[in-house]
């Protein structure tokens, strides 16, 4: 979770993992949920533009909104923010 499928470097033939951004994880989580961006905005009481900015990576929501997103989208906080647990 939280990592893109690996790419194989043609030069060294090694696997390279790239960490997903918050915006990419949020976009994927919304697509996996029963809601679209407009519905997420409505349920959180924010504008559609705000959700669009989060998904595009232009802005990030405050921590209270991130927690509400976790409940709404039924995802773990650590997953949504792209954290790894040691």
C-alpha cells in the first residue's frame, strides 16, 4: 500500500519503487469509494474546487478534514497520508 508498482531500471536491471503522493492516494481512494468528487465535497461541506485541488496536488486539506476523509472513504489514516509503519 502506498507504493506504485515497481519500474525496472533498464540500465541496472533493478526494481525501483516510487512512493505515491497524497493526491494520488486520495484520487484512488475516491475512485474506489461509492462517491465522486462532487459528492465528497458535499458530504464534507467544502467546495468542489477544494476537492479538485486536493486531487490534483495543488493544495492539501487540514488535518481535521483528512480525518473526516478517512471516515468517509473508509481508509486508514496512515494509508491516506502515505505513511509507512516500521
